[in-house]
């Protein structure tokens, strides 16, 4: 079966693309990402090279024909961390959705898959989200959306709530599509964090390494060697759900929001690779030689690959059900259109005597 061709925008390191490709039914033919550092990471892990240009400069005619367009359009303008300025964001991040809509309108893919922070739904009393839905509907898409948490829908030990928006040109596929149901969380912190191995000293907090009383506060607060903590500027916060708190783009900047663990070798921050593990990337996902603050940012900006994969499975299921329905309907129509042959007498003509004919 021919794979569905996908074009990704605001692709980052390729989390949405990885989730789709894991089904075996999608193929990434194009990806656009403005930041050169995640572009480097993307290029290490895909057969194609990311188009590292501003989306404003990308002409629709330069994009290969595709069946699916995806986009994790910048969420900072709608997130709590980004002060929720939305379409009024002075950096222009909120209006980038309309650039994506321009390309969707020109390319007319059969499916659109978008991801953003859950606050998008409530931003500006719901007006922002209404504008986005109305735009997609005006382009001919039947739209479904839902907020999903990675720890509930991706079997990934991270408390990460995001809204996923799926649009279909085909009404039957739309009707058949359902978001995945919750699954039991069986994946544990030990599956994504190495609590046993001694790592490079740069990951550890030690007495006198940082200014102030940060280390003393960490030692006092971090009493659980199977929990994840965060340094929140002035205090230590423990995640009491037994999972990793939401990874953010600003982790690694001055120590704020970096996830911390207590091991037998001391208190340390999670490594960039452990953060990518937390987002559901495979162990063999390659990271380039960049500053770790950039890698932390890329992990925090990414999507949960396993949630995307479960949504992708449901999209495939909806497509297949629609095709089966059309095939069955075509068979019924074909059968009903074939004229039935007239019934024949079971009595041989030659056996009918003149007497019987006269008797009638």
C-alpha cells in the first residue's frame, strides 16, 4: 500500500513525523523549521533535510504534493510560560498559524494534524481557538480535537497535556475517526532515567558549585530517590505523581525548570537524552554536538512521540474503515445493477401436448 506523504511545519526535531512514521503508513517528504539547531537534530534522524527558512518565505509551490500537513505551531504565545498573549504576541508567534493556513489552503491535503498547549482552548475566552477552528472549517475540513495527557494516552511517564486537532477533507474518514482511549501507565521512571550509572560531573549539584544556598535546599527537599524534582527559582518542587513534570523550552536556562533526580551518586539534573526519552523518542535517536541548553530547549519544545503515534494509528484505522465501507457499497451497487435473467419453465417444450394446450 502506498504511504501517505506528509509535510511538517514548525517541525522542530521531528517528533510528529516520528510518531506518524512509526505506523508504517506515513512518509515524511518535507519539513520546515526556522531554528537551525533543531534542524541539525532533524537532519541527523531523517532521510530528508529540513527546510530551515522562515515560513513567511516558503512558497506553496516549493512544497511537494502531500496527503497530510502537520504543524506544532509555536505555542509560547498561548502558554502560561509565554504570558498567553496569543495573536497579539509582539514576536509574531501567534499569527504564524495563518501562514500555515495559507499553505494548507494552497496544497489542500486530505488530512491536517496540529498540536499545541492546552491553554489554546481557553485563551481569550475561547476566541482564539474559535478563530482557528473556523479557519480550518472554511478551508473544507471536518475537525475533531481533544486534550490528551502523555501519561494517560501515551504510556509515557510525563505529565504533559496538549491539545491535538485533526481535520479531514473526507466526511466518512472524519466520522470514523476517534481519538485514542486512555491506557494504563506501565512505563516507569527507571525506563527513561538512569538512576544507577555515574555520569559526567557536569550534571551533578555539589556544595559550593552554585551561588547561594541552592545546594542546601536541594539536599533538604530531595528525600525520594525515585521521584523527579524541579528547582523553581526560589524553591524545590516534587512531582508527587511519580512521573516527570511537563518539560519546558526554558529548562536549562539558569537552572530554572530543569528536572532533578536523586541517585546514589548524588543529586543531578536529567540529561538531554533522558529528556528526549521522556518525550517518547527511541533510545537510538541521535543528538548533535550542541550546547546542552539548546538540546534541553529542543526536548521541551517537542511533542510526545507516543501520543502522536496512537493518534496516527486511529487516523489509519479511520481511513481503512472508510475504504472498506466504500468497497462494500460499490459491491452492493454493482450487484443490484446486474439485470436478473427471466425464470424459465421447468417443463420441456416438446412435452407439452396439443391436448394440454387446448385444455387451457
